RNA sequence: GCGCAGUUAGCUCAGCGGUAGAGCAUUCGCCUUACACGCGAAGGGUCAUAGGUUCAAAUCCUAUACUGCGCACCA
C-alpha cells in the first residue's frame, strides 16, 4: 500500500502499555522535545568546567543567502551526531552557530530582492523603503552605502531567524547563546584585530601589482576563489616582423591583448627561433618594438613555439613581466573594457604612431570580447592574420561567482604572506587529524600549488572595513607607504566615518589631511577566525584559553582550500597553533542521476517539508548512514527506512515495557544476576560486543558504522530474540520470565542510547516514558554512553542464539513454503548438528519450541561429529 | 600531465585474507496478545579486467579500463 503520509495516530487499544501510548506522531512530538531541551538548557556550555572535560566545535557558519537546502541538513546532522556522542561521554559541549552574512552573496540577494544598487555618491535617506524587485537592470534604484548596508542587515536578520528555526527543528544540539554573525560588531572587531596583529607581525602588506580581477563585480579576488571553466576559444596565428628583416608567426587565443605585448619568447633550445633571440620584433597593427627573449616556459610543441607576452594574459605573463622588469602596458580596465591609450607617449612605444593610434582608436572602449573580434578584422585587413582562426578548447579562469573571465589588473591591494610560509603551513596541516585521512592530500596539494599571496581586500561595500587610513600629501595623494593603523582599543572602526588619531574630520580628503581605506575584507578573512571569534580571542583571555584550539572542525571538502586553509593560516600566524585537532570532512548530496543537486531541485525540496513528511529522525537517519567524505545520493526511500526504524523502536519499547511492568519484574530492581537463561546470556554477550565496537568507532569518527550495526542488531533483536523470549516472558514461570525481563531492560537501555545521537527524538520520547524515572536521568542525551562493563557479570555464548535462530529459520521457511501462518503447529522437527550446537539447543529448547509452535513430542536431535557444518533440520507441519 | 577516491545483486551501499551480505525494489505468503506503519519466505552476483603473492583473494600487490573529484598546464 502506498502511504507517504506521516505516522498516523492509530486507534487506541485497550491493552496499551501504561507508559507509552499507542501512537507516536513525530510532527507533533518532535517540536515539543525541541522546546523541552531548550528549557532544560541541555545544550548549554559550562565555562566553569576545565578544558580537558570540554569538547569544542568550530561550526561552519552557513552563508545567509536565502534558504538552507538538503545538503546543509546532511552535513550539519553529521556534526550533531558526533557532538551528541561526546555529550553522552560526559563532555562539556561548546557547540556554537555562526552566520556568514557579509560579502557578495548577501549583496547580490539584497540587490535582487529590493531592486537596488549601492552607489556611494548618493546621500543617505532616513527611513528609506524599497519599492520592491525590478525586472530590468536599468530600473534598479541607486541608494547610498548606508541605506544599502541597512537593507543587508535587515534581510540577513530575517533569514537567520528562519535558519535557526530549521536547525532547532532538526534537533541540532547547538548552544544558541554562542551564536555570532560575521558582520556583527564582535566579528568586525575580531577581524580588524586580526589585521592589526598581522600587520604588526609583518604578515600583511599592501602593494600595487597585477592581481586577479573580476570585471563584473569590479573587485580583486583571491586564487582560492577562482575556478577553471572550459571554453571554446580560437587560435589566431599572427605574423610579426623582425627589425632588420624577417618575421615569424605567433599563435594566441587573445589577440585583443596585442597592444599590451611587451615581449616575444621562444624556448632557448628551439632551433627555429634561436637566431632571433636578442633581436626586436615589431607587433602588427601597433608596430611596437618588443624584445625577442628566451624562456623555458615557451613550449616548442605548442602553437608555433613562439609566443607573445602581454600585460597580462595569465599568471605566467605576470611572472615574466616582473622577472624582467618589462614595461607595464595595461589595456584592460577595471570594467573589462579597453582603456584609451596613446601610442608614442609613455610606455606605449611604436615605430608608426599614426598607424598605431588609428588601429587602437577602433578598440578603445570596447569590452575584451568585442575588441577581440575587432582586432581580428584589423589584422585580416592588414594581412597579418595567417589563415583563419582555428577552434580550440581552453580552460579559462573565472571568479567562482562571476560570469566573465578574470583579468589581471594592477591595483593596490592588501595581501597576507602565504608563499614564503608554505612549509610552515603544510606542517600545521599535518598536525591536524583529518577524517577521512585522505582529505589531507587535498590540503597539501592546494598549498603546494599556490602561486599568489592571499589577497584580502575587496572593492565591495557589505563587509568588514580595513582599520586603516592614509595621510594625504600636499597634492592630496595618499601615502600608502605610511598607513595609519587604528589602535586595538577603539575597534571596530569604520575609516569612512571614524577619524584617525591626530586628525579632525574636516581634514578628510583634503591635501595634508587623510583618507580612509575604502575597501572591505575578503569574507574569508573573517570566517578564517571562527574558532577565535567563538573563543573571544583578544577580548577574554581566560575564555580563549578554555576554547582554543577547538577539538573539531566539521566542513565540506570543497572549502578545504579556503576555509580550512585560511583558518590554519590565521591560527598559525596569530597563535602559533593549529586551530583545531580534528577536521571532519563531509561529502555532498548528489541527485539520483549522480549530478550535483541543482538549484531548481533544491527549491522544490525544502527541508521544512521533508521534516514535516518524514520527521527529523528520518532525515537524520539518512545523514547518519553516510560516511564522512562520501557523497550521498538523495533518496527519499532512505527517509522511509529511517521512519520505520523509529517506529519499530517505539513499538519494541512498548513490548519491553509491558514485560517490565508485569509481575516477573516486580519487587527488587532487576539486576545482571537475574539473567540466568542461556539464551538471554547469549544475547547480552552479543550486545556487549556491540557496545564496545560502537565506542571505538565513534571515537574514530566512524559514526555510520555504528548506525549500521546498531540497526542490524536491533532488527535481529526484534525479529529473533524477542520472538524467542516472548512466550517465556508470558509464561508465568518467575525465574525464567525475570531473566528475560532483566535482559530486555538492559537491551532497551542500550539501544536507546546507541540510537540517541542519530534519532534524538524517538529515543528521548521512549526514555522519558521508561527510564527517566528509574535511572534518575531525565534525558537520554545525558545518559552515559553504553558500556559492556555495565554487564560485566554476565557472560554467554553467542553460538546458542545463532543455533536456535537457524532452527527457527528452518521452521519459518517450511511454513512459508506451505503458505501457512507463523502460528501453524509443527508436528515434527528433526535437527542434525554438531555437539556444541546441540548443547546450545537443549538449553534453549523451550524458547525454540514455543516460538516455532513445535510439538515437544515431535522434536528430535541427532549429533554429528563436528560443529563445522550448518545445522540441518527436517520440518513437518501438523494440522490446525 | 600529477594526485585522491571509487568500480560488489535492478538501485543504494556494507564487507577489506578463511562458506558472497543488508536495505530498497521484485515475487510468493501470513491477522502472530509490541508493531499490517507489521511479520515470514523466495528469486537475484565470474565482487570492472588481466597478472602476481598465498594453503586460501571481493579483500593484499602490480598493471589496465571506466566513473567522480582535486591540483597543475592552458600562446
């Protein structure tokens, strides 16, 4: 029967357990537990307890940009599972939540939502209200920086409320008193303090140099935010002349940079071009004389083997320009258009000014792509184009959030010194325990491949400003070599409104006065400090000492290069320490066709709806099934399995409680000494092994393994052990029934605790109705993690259970084959097995015969010499 | 080009030297004093390929192929 509906309350039955009602409706029960946990301060961090008893989590602050999706549910649940285990070990948990609400995602969201653009020159409007989204980009309203920031703050506050509600509903055991927002005063202060500390230690510098530049957002970006995208480009073969006669042909995919050509290079061993080295070439169209130089980075196999170096086509050009101190002929502007330049003036040399300027006149003001087309036309007209452009696949660098290729544009930016510190940063990475271990490789490979320092300044608005001003000289030009750094005591500062010491506001922007740095920091410059934001580094020394370094950093693998790397960097530079001892790297949720979950899919499937349909426990079950680092297919059938497990747990508990409230369990409290029956002892021995394994695996961050065998053991318990002891429990034989009760009691307490990190709601529901009173522990989530030592006095041979199960299976198979019910009587059961198996069978015979409805007179047992063989059984059914 | 992970039943995965497993799906049954939101059973696999190590290989080693990802190159 198809039934996608949540658990429905079934008809109340007369014989229900006194403590657990018949129905359990997660959609109603789960929010109540959430509220209860909050009221009981279950998740509160206790600063009075020592570091050694504390488990500190450096939670990822999700980007606040609309809505959380199923991928968030997945990875945050995995963290919560680990945290709940630690809490049950008795640890004092520090589990904060942060909101990453500064930066471009917020700006973009606000722009679209309100139809506005930030224009710093527009004056502030008191009580401004947006007229709503606009269809056309040109209709966007231009508003002041302050109005824009106000919209950003209001919007993120709104989003954060929704996020928090979802996290609570999912059962994340966060201490909400520890929440922070990356744009809030505390984070701004911490970021600025970090900058000042790095400045004082000499780890940060500003320089005017070519940097990766996104022309759409008009900001610098860091290497970590770049990605390669495959594009269909064209090879253009272009003829160059050699001064003094001769010529050669270069191949390029970017002919529009021809005016920016500063050299031509060939491999020093390339026989074709050896004779040209040292001479000068003349560029087509612009007739600029450029040196022909040897370079090992010119690959004789590629293109024509000789290539032009421009300012700037790629990082190799930057390197070559820098190494050889060649002139800077920048033609790409900050907006991605070709800058107007004059040949024959300054650095733009030409052997024919008139021709050069005529050619360039047609290019200036065009976007790079348009200029490319135009250049090709000009080259063709001049006769410098050899053949026609040939299509080629090329990888082009983009800003990960951008739509146009990145350019190298010389601008002044702040950098953190990464390159010279690579060895130390690799070493720091090695000190962290990565889960899974192989994720360290990604870190290592990324650090080794870095070729630029970390550019931390962004030409944006909604972010943490640099606590920096520059003195202006008598012409009003800033002196960047003597920045005025704010004192730590006045942080956070906004250099646009605050005044540097020794100056007055009236001197802002005036010759001899000052100017504030108007850039903001890379959002990672703030989020790289999350462990220190939480610990209140630089504000509260005692707290910092108690919380730093953290124990656990959970995060996704795609931000190893950013978040993990930058955090390790900052912790080393500031504190000469690792930021955390463990990094747990979660996988991704992928769509059933193995692609990445797309936005459209994410929008149709909201976590809220899934929670309502399947319950939080069901979603958590799905997340808990996946190992760290491993991508998981989005599969709603797994939610259903999780839901079934929760229901089963509830029902099995009801049965156990029926027995525990019965006469056999009455009187003195049940104890291990009551467990006398061989089958019960065998079961307990089996479960003891599982508790030992569970602890070891959890300590190793292998929570999914625990869920796997806890679940297997639980279904086995229900389907076999419970069926076997059921009749004995009802039998009225005091000692035998009591043995079953004592085993059941412990078993239930073990399963509830084993499942508690995964299924916190159903386990708490049952615990509240069963053990809360008898154990004096009001919540399962602070009950001690199960240990085999709790049953140290009980030992048994799991073979007994195994053998009886095999015999019972034979009976069941026969009944199924004959299409009879499970209750159908068995007239004859003839078992052949080894001596140990036979001994086990004899001891548990009553349980077996009762569970199988086997006639005692029809049972026979024949022993063979060894236990190696599988038990054989002949079954004959009786008549009804 | 370098690196990492993976390849086991129709699907999703576990197993990682000792008789090929689970869930889902499929098929056939069953009202059984916790649960029909349940229970029982059945069918279904040369464990990617080829070599090697071993008494014994899905499991260890070496290649190869394919898949995904990361890094680098990218005139």
